[in-house]
């Protein structure tokens, strides 16, 4: 089966794709706007020339995916240093040396799996392939960068039963080949799309897709024993896109495809370069499931993600504020709230519509509610 339309770039394609980026003027124009928003307005051409030279120095000698990721690693480290107040992790003893399906909660377009890959890279372990939605793959520089970084395509909004089955079977086959033939681990979100409302719930459709390739060869319980599933839970103290998520995307209906792609790119950059506060990643214990109920397994993955989610003071601040405003919510911990951080956090919602502000606060509270339920 030909996977070239969904797979990451191969080692043989790396050099040509980097050359394509070097010759992409829009790429450096956008980078200049994201990295140097003020200087790029005053000296746009100079800033673009500077970034292009820097990019060529860092990446043009890369002739494999591994070399590309090695060149990228210092920039990821710099991003973590400049946009977070610290990246911590736990459960690293569960990082697997055998091909694994890491199923994680999904908050940011690119960063969730990037933090896991960075941890693997820092520990001299093999990085993994990353499932991403095809809304980001429009043939632009964003697609090139993502596929250079071991991302593969998950098609969305498929029309028709036959076409849906065809696409999902191909994706399932590609993941199966990655794991058992090419010895490549996979990261995939627990459900389609980001958890824009703060609810990290699993969708059984993900497991159904993963099992699709083997459904005629193995019973579900046999398949579960054959694969290695490890849930992953990531949490951000601040979500750079919290207000954008609260507003939603209904306005996209009035936008052209080009405008939507521009919006997606802006969100990608905001997530990368926005303030995230502290970030914590937990690698859960591998799934040990002996049954044959796919929904039960999906719920087990969800419970592991929720119960191992790192709660930050921002959840407690949001809970306190909602309680003060009369909501029936009273299990925040006042002792975990610092007055200075409380002011800083609440100020980020100044000047926005009240229902959007309330949705933002509820989004920060929901992980606390869900973790309490998962552990009860």
C-alpha cells in the first residue's frame, strides 16, 4: 500500500524539503512576524534575511529525519525556556523500548507530542511518529515542517461510508506497519481534535480505528495483548489559546479556505510562542487489560489520563472565582492560591464578554472536577 500521501517524509526526502523551505519567502516572512513582531515591522527585509541565514546554518546540512530533529532540538529547548516557567515530567520509567502507542490528551496543535518527543530525545531514546489532523496540511511550509518532524496525516470530515472505511483502514494499516515492521512508536490523541473545553475525554472511535487493520486476524483481546498502549497526560498552567477556544470557530463558516488556513497557522504559532506557565507531562503505566470490551478499554485510558493530570493553581483560582460568583463549586484549595498569581490570572480575561470569561474559567476548572471523579 502506498502511504506517501499520509506518511512523514523519509530520510531520502529531507534534503529536498529543507531546500524548499529555504526558498519559501512566505516561511521567513511569517517566522519574522512570530519571532520579532516589532522589529519585523520596522526592518522586515533585514529580519527575514537574518532568519533565513540562521535557518540555513542550522538545517541545510541535515540529510535524515534524525539529523533534522537533532538540529531542531536546541530551538525546542529555547522555546521551552522562553515560553514556560519550567517543563517537568513524571513516570519516565514507563517510557518503552518496544514499539508503543502513546495515547494522550490533546490541548495544543503541535506541542503535546512535541514535549513527549523532546523528553525522548533528551533521554537518548527514539522519537515517535505523531498523528495530526489534515486541517494543518495545505501544502504550505507548516506541512513541510510537521512532516519533517515525523508527523503523519489523520483525515477528518470524510464523506461517505465507503470513503470513510477506505481512509480509516489505510490509516490503521499505516500505524500497524509503523509499529510492527518499521519499529516506530506512535503518538495519537485520545479523541479527534483538541479538548477545547478542558474535558480530556476519550473517544472509542480511536481504538476502533487502531484495531481496524487486525480485526479479521485477531480478537480484540488478542490485539490488546499484542500492542503496547501507554496513556499520556499533559497539562499547561496557562493556555495561550484559552480565549480563542472559548470564543469557538463558528466564524469560520464565513471565511475562505485561505483565511481558515491563516487562522490555523496563527493558532499554531500562538501555542508555540505564547506563555504557557509551567508544563507537566506524565507517562502513565502501560495498559494491562485482559477483557474484550473496547468501550471499557477506552474508559480505562481516559481514567488514567484524568487521574494523572497535573493540576495547577490556575484551576483553584478559577474555582474560587466561579464560587464567588455563585456557582455550585466548592472544592478548590485556598491554600494553593497565591494572591499575585490570582491577580495575574484573572487579569488575562479583562475586557472580554462575560460569557466568554465564564467559559474560560470553567475550562480551567473542568480538569479538577474530572480528576476528582476519576479518583473517586
